[in-house]
């Protein structure tokens, strides 16, 4: 930049020593007087921002089907804007003149500080507290995944610079080593979530290892960069002072922030003043760590990390994230990309030969280290390879390390270009390769016992019991205790405490270690946390029952995806029954709270629609607890109401099992339609020309009714002679008679077990279904909890949806060939026939009076 151009942008000090200031920020006259607005700072910056956002978004949408992380598409967009692609065009190259680089870099690094602040916000202190529970395998994999790539990176640096006549700075080996050692924990979480592996065994191992790796990487960056920039004495002071500042922030500033927030906010209502405070604090923390000799990004990250209020952190993320990551941060990737010149690798044959070798070795560093540890820890080779692929995921920290190395002239253009290509490649292939290795057809388990009815009575019963709150514990333990766990038929319970993830931290699953019968449960972290209380109560119960094996877990995820975590765990653990609490919590007097938890109700509805096994919604109104609030030692009375259909058969199967428990009295009541049930002709329910579908539906209904009769008869035969198990039949003509029948027997029952009746609408409950306040409970379940006469708890059972469709052709052909009027349950309208299995759609019709007379 010559003197004339410089004076065009700055006034120099004159004789009166007036201070200089920037002029010509924007165009004074505009294009109407033939003035080019892009010669001014602000229009040029706006144009650069627009071009950057357009290119990076275009790359993102092109690669989105491959589930490539956003950081890869942004970085690749920056590379395309550099001399490797678009900047080869003179017009585009003029968009980033040398005089504008300082302005662009200033905005880019400010965006980077804000982004690191957001990353700090995503970290939850509870995640760090739970590191003590991380398995030794994950810790060993993490340590090896840092040390071995770091050493290999140092070796690769000197290997690249063996070219005769080349000049290099030996300190650059630190930056290459660090860039290979780091792993982007937030990016790993997003990739695993995209490929539906976040809560699988491999996903949990990868999350634990990547978290440990990320923490080790930050420590290495904190130590390595100051020592590479300064003398050993100055670097030691910088590191120690930064560590002291971080500890001061955690133990002094964080509690002070918590106190200030609690006194200046009302019921999580935060004013705009908080936003101003955060912007000032980000700058202040960044300046402090820069003065201490490390880097400004460290201070921004620390400030985000110590944020005490997770709800406030979520609010900041909502306000900041889209603007920072979508609008400003791409400028940082552009600054990195315009320094990458892929064509420079073709200048010398030696560079062209060494480059691909270095890229391959860089990508294989973590894979090799993970395979070594996997072999030592007896981890399957496929899982070890997949772990290495996942841990190869790089975040913005790796890109920043290379950028700092290049800016400080520790890395030359060739080294910087080769390592940037390696980072793009190893991070970009993670999602596609992992999805290929663990394709849904492979990792979805096809276990057969997805229902209680299909399971063996003398076999193990596996239940996933979800806990929304500690108040669910008493009733859920009573339900487990009533499930007849014996030596021949033990009970395995996966107790899952579901917690809402309030910030944008990555969803996670914590596996609590139980001490078995010895009671040696190891408590780490917060002893009074809700999860700890639940685990303690479950462990206490387990010590009293040798036939119940409880595995305690905690899931942390947003309500929107919570059902996916629950269903994935049920699939992985091969459970036959998934029990979820009703969204209304029980109060101390055994009644339900008036306030609706609509978010958790949405979780329940999604679980019902997507569960891989049978589901029970448990409405706890003090089951197993006496009127004074203490555990009841009297005999528990259970009433099972049978109307008909797959859900009722599943409910009967579970109640049948419960009836064998000592201290349980079981009564099964089957409602049969009387002779006054209103007649609805099947032909009135089908469109013209659909008679063949009517015949198929009738056959299905007949088969369904026959299955009901067979299962009830089998139950009656096997309970003959049982002292505390009884069976009754009640003939009713409408819903009013059902209500009257229930009113006569409400006072002695502690638990009602009913089927949801999904897809099977009986004429006896059809009008009840029209008035359901909670359709997820079905007509009978909704009646029991909304009426004043039933005070006991309610368990509403839905049989695994797939088993409803699996009515074989043989079952249908063996059904009675009676007239349509003989059927009193609705069925499923035939839709298609494939592989011998009928897919049905809802269809309803009723029984007529003339058929009763016959």
C-alpha cells in the first residue's frame, strides 16, 4: 500500500498534532458519480460477508445429504474462496484486497471469541463431574488417542520438511502434533446423533473418550502454544497465571455470577441488560488471557464454561448462535481458506509425492492408536476401527491451531495446506463411514420377545422403567415388586431417569455403577442430585430381592428427541415392556397434580408411536403406599378390565404374571356385549366397490375375537384353584353400564390394569372414546383417572404395534366363516399383502340384535 492510498484512508498528524482518524468508511457520492463503493471499508466488508455466506451455505446444502458436519462445509467453502478455486478469477480475487485483510481478520477473530464462548456454554458442569464414572477403556482410548497422534504429528512435520533446500521452523512440529491430537467433542456428539448412534454402546464409548480427549487437548493447547511462542521462563509464567485465572473464575467468579443472577432475575425472566453484560464480559475475559500470554479465545471459553445458570445459558445460545455461527464465523473460515493453495503442491515433484502420504498417515493416526488400545482391552476390531474414525472428528480448535501456526510463521504454506486437507478429509468422512459400518439393517436388533404375551412364563422379563421425577420412584418400585420376579423367571429392570437438557449441550447417557448385593454403590459428583436419590432408592430395593436385577441410567436430552433415546435404549436392551410415567405427577395425598406437563406428555405420545416393544403408561396415585404415606404391607388388590383386542391381551398377560406374586390379589373382569348393542351394518362403513376389503376385515376381526377367546380360556384354565386370582364376566350394553359396573367395585382395588385399545374400537367404549381427555390412555384408562369413583393407580398397556399387524393368513383362514353381524369389535381394513403378513388400517362395525337371538 503506497502513501497516496494510505492517505486516502487515514489523516496523518498535522502541524497542530491532531490525532488521526479513519475516513471514507462508506462511499460519499455513490455509483451515480462513477465512484466504486468497494474501495471503501464498509461496503467492501458487507460484500465479503455476503459472498462468504453464499458460498458456505451453498456447499452446506450440497453436502447435507451426506451428513457432513457444518464445520467441514464452512471450511471447505473458505478453501473454495481462496486461490485453490474462486480466487483464480481476477474479479473475485479483487473482492479480498490486501488492504482489507486486517478488517476481515478483526471481525473473524471477534466472531471466533464469541463462538468459543458458545462452546463453553454448551459444556455442563455435571458432565465434568461425571468424568469420575468414565470407564477405564474410554480413558485409555482417549489418552492413547492424544499421545500417539501428537508424536506422529511431530514425526510427520520433520518428514514433510526433508525436501532439500527447504526452510522451516522446528517449533512448527508442536502445531502439527496438536492439530492431530485434538478431537471436537461437540462435533462428535452431533455426528453420532445424526447417524442415530448417540446412545449405542459405541456411541457412549466415543462420547466418553472424546470428552476426555477434548479436555486433554485444551490442556496441551494451554501449555504448548505459550511455550512455542515464548522463552521457557515466560511461557511458564503465562501457563501458571492462566491456570490461576481459570481457577479464580471457577471458584470465585462463578458463585458471584450465580448470586447476581438470582438477585436480578425473576422466575427465569432475564432482561436485555444481560446481553450487554455478556458482550462486555467476553471482551474483558479475552483481553485478560491475551495479556497473561496465552490466547484471547481461552478467556472467552472460560467465561462460557463458568456460566452458572443453564436456563440463562440456553437463552444466550438462542440469541447468539445463529448470528455468530451463521453470519460472522464463516469469515474466519474464509481467512483460513484464502491461505490454502492446493496448486502450490504441484510446484515440486517432492511436494506432490509427500503430500498424499502425509494426509493418509494423518488420517490413520487416531485409528491406529484406538486399534492398539482396543486390542489390549478386548474391544471388537470393528468397534475399535469405528471409534478411531469417530475420534478423528476435528473441531474449530484444530483449525485454529493450524491458523496460529501459519500466522506465527511456524508453518509454511505447504505444511499448512497439507494439514488443512487432512483435517477436511478425516472430519468429512466420519458420518458417511460410520453410517455405512453401522447401517440400520445391521445395528437394529431383531429380537422376538417384544411383548409379554409372546414371552415364556418361565423366562426372564426385561423392563425399561422411566422416571421423570423422584416422586415416580415409590409407585414404580411397587409396580416392579408386583411383577412376580422368581428364580425361574427373574426380572431385569433398566431404570432410566430422563432429564431435560436445558442448554445446547450434547445429549448423553450416564450409566450408574451399582454395587450389586453388596451395596457398594460408588457415589461420585453431587450426592443430593435427583439421579442419585433415584439410584439409591432402587439399590436399596434391589438388596431386598435376589430375583430383581436393576441397571440404573440417566438420559439427558431435549424433550423433542427424548423419545428417540428411550426407544433406542429399549431396542438395545431387548425389553418386552417399556413403562413410562403419566405426565401428571402424584402429590403427597396420592392424587394427581392439576398442572399439566405438556412437554413430557409429548414425549409419552412419541414413545407410544415409536416404541420397539409393548408400552405401559403408569398413572401412579399412591400404589403400594398407605393413607399415612408409608409403605403398605397389606395385600395389594389388582383389577384387570378386559374388553378385547391385542392391547387387552397384553394387559392380561402382564396382570396374569402379577397375579402369581405373593401378597397380590388379582381379579379379571371381561365385559361382553349384551343384546341391546346398537347395530351398525358393515356395508354402511365401506365405500361402493370395496366388498373384498370388507371380507378381509371381517376375517381379521373374527380372528382377533378368536384369539381373545383362546387366551382368556387359557388363563381361566391355568388359574383354576388359585386362591387369590379370580375371573368374572359382565354383560353390558353401553358405556353407562360399564361405568355402573366399575362403581360397584372401585373401593377395594389398588391398581387397574387395562389395554389402551389402539386400533380396536369396541361398541361398548366407542362413545367413551369420543370424550377422552387423554387419548393416550384409551377410553377405559381415561375414564378411570378422570372419574371420582376410581381412586387406585392405573396401568394402561399398549401391545407392540408390529405384533398387531402380524396376523398370518393361516390364522385368518382358521377363523369362523360367520356373517358380518357376528362381530362386535372393530378391526383393521386390509391394505396390502406382502411376505405373508397383512398390513391393516382401522375399520369399525358392530354386532346386531338378530345375531344375539341366533
